[in-house]
């Protein structure tokens, strides 16, 4: 048995189903070993960044580490963006890279760079495999660290000569790790603080999704009668039509939901990640009392100083709190705030303007999908609109990168999402900038027969930066570009495609696209003049008391 064979046996024991990547001379031993695997499918991608994003999406949706593979040097550096995205979005991922023979690693050599050091700042843990007997320990550690809260990326490097060496060993069995139990005293202190509050509010984050604790969160919210705002990556923890839902918070300016935090004296932060939405935006004067509920202690921050920390398994914690919490009397203000938010949600949803308003696009998209269908949202101006306006019923059905926030995620992410959930409809919601960053993966999707719709919002601009430039300087600079014929481009790969010519065409085009057996690209012109109108509207917002 080669070291490469032992590596594959260990990956099989970890339950790996897919490995995404590109071939290279330094990974030929690994690929040859994978050829004999009966449970792992190697999926050839067209760029290493796409491979990492596919693994990222698989990890985020399944809770088990996605795996990507590249060769040394440029192959490994191409992985870096997707690997960093997994780390800052808390998605479990294991990256495996090949390397030159050990005899070359001490000197200047063809394509050699120290990939372990290159990856060290962007992963939770990484190491070079230098002997075959270490493989079982190192693979188990890579997966255990990647999947442990807070999850992220790990990395293993295997030199070419080590991969070919004879090796002995047996894979370790994965053993689930249970989170600790919260202390009754901490739960009691949290409940007392809630009972004494004048205007408590829940801030629910992606940690609740990772902990699969949304049912317990819903029960606690219903028992306590506290309103719930979700981070962008926590969308769907409460269905948008639930009477306690205040939908999403995350803009760096005053929003309707911000009024609830402006009024709040106690914030119950559950599974909240500071990286998503800096607490300085909702606790600027440090006046709020904070209850931190999570599997890990709070990260120190000048604007996030919890009065009470309840640390332990989220489901156990929230169920225990739901059993003993006293219902909070809902106020007219809270009901009025939700009405304001819902009224804003419906604004321009039926607008017939062309190019289409982003509100109309998101409304038609919502009408075309079921409650558990998946939207993978790229980064750009449309991410803000989707985070605010897209009505979400269940967690992990709107995949938004709000940690590393890298453009180019949506198209490869949709491939990963469809592999994890083949029974669901999947949409990649892209800007024209982000779409072209990884559009080569359309070939991968066509080759796999992966059915999803890529909605490309075309405004010939890096719209998010243009929006911010207009706000700050009153003009744009360096954000405009040209675009190809997206329909012809998609068809050249073998995908089906259509261009939207008026607002009424979008809904039937979405329904048609979602019925196809392979990838579909829709070219949708969008009017981002709505960006500045939204900024002006929120700038005039005065919170009711």
C-alpha cells in the first residue's frame, strides 16, 4: 500500500463523497489511488478556486468537511481564495495539495513555494505529511479541527515522493464530539436579565445554523415572545412570515430593523458571529446589556461585552431556557416595527420597469422556488438586496458569504449545493462581475449534468463599489466594464440560456429554467438606480419611540 492509498482509505472512513480539483504531476499518485475508490468521486473542475468554492458549499450545507485537491505552486495558490472563504465563513473544508519531492524543498526549485506557510494564516491548522505512518492521525486531525466549532478550513500537503512510498496503517474512526452542557446558574442569570429588560431583542446568527438548533430557537422565541432579527448568514432561522421575525440585519447604515436595536436595552445574541455584523453598528455607545449564548465563549470586543455568557450546546441551552422563560408582553412598537419592515419588503415588488428593479427580480425568484429550495448568492450590490428583501423560510436555503465575502462563489457554489441536495431546486444569483470570475465552471456543470439556474444581473458595473462611491464622492471611478453575449457564451459551453427583454418575461423564464435537466443561464438587465434611492430612503428614516 502506498501512502496515497492510505490517504484515500482515511478519506473514505471520514465519509467523503466528493473531491473537487485539478490534476497535477505531484498529485498523480493520489489520483491513481482515487481511481480505485468505490465511494469517493473525483470531480475535475476548470479552476482550483472553483474547486474550493464547491467544497466550501458542500461543507456549509452538510456540516461535514468538503474536500478539494490541487497540485503544488500555482495550483495551490489558486485554491487560496476559496480556502480563506471557508475559514471566515465558518464552513468546514479540508484542502489537500501536492508538493515537490522532499529532496527539492530546501532549495529554489521549479514551481516550489512553501505552501504550508502560505496557507497558515488562512486555515485553522495545516501540516506537511512527511511519512506514511502519520497519515491516519493527520487526516483525522484535519477533519476534526475543520468541523469543530467554529468550523473552517484545514490543509494537508503531500510531497510526491512521500505519496509513492510504501505505508502501513489503518484509518481512525470519526467520533462525534458533543458540545459542553450549559450551567443552570448561567441559564438562570440570563432569564433574570430578560425578565428585567424593558425592550429585549434576539440577534440570531449563523452559529444556530451550524449547530442545527433552529427548532430550539423557534421554540424559545415563541415561549419568550421576543422579536428575532437574523444576520445575513442566519436567514431563515425564523420563517419570514413568522409574527416574531424582524428579518435580517446587516447594513452599515440605519435600517428599519436597526430601530429595534436602537430601542433595545438587552440583546440576546444567539450563535452570533462578530465577523458578520460588527457590534459597533448596533451597540455604538456600549450601553446595551448582552446575553451571549453560544458553544464558545464570547470573543473580546470593545462593543461586545456580555453581561451573561451561556456557553454550551445550543439546542440544550435554548430548550432549557424555553422551559422556564416568562412570556414577554409584546408592545405596539414591536408590532409596528414589523409592519414597517414588511411594507418595505413589498415596495416595487410588482414594478414593470425595464431594466428590472432588484425588488421585482427577488419577488419573482421567490415565487418560483419552494420553501427549501436553495439560492447561492454571489457578492455585489445584489447581495445587499437579497439579504434584505428575499423572503426566506428555512435556514441554509440562502447561502451568502458574509465573512470573507468573495466574489465568484455563486456558480461553483451552486454545483456543490446541487450535489449535496439533488432533490432541491438551486439558483446561483450572480452579478455580471462575479459571474465572469468563475464562469468556466459552466463546463463542469454541463459535464456533470448539474441542474441549476444562474441568474446574471447585468448592469455592466462593479455595482457595490459604484454605489459606495456615489454615496461618498458623488461620482464613480474605475467600476464600468463591457460584457459578452451571455446567451451565446452559455450556449457555447452546452448550457441553455435566455435574455430577459421585459419585466413580465422573468417569472416564466425562471419556471422554464428550473424545469431543465442541466444548467441554465438567464441574462437579466437590472436597474441599480434603486441603490441610491434605498440609501436616501434609509437616510430619512426616523425610528419611532
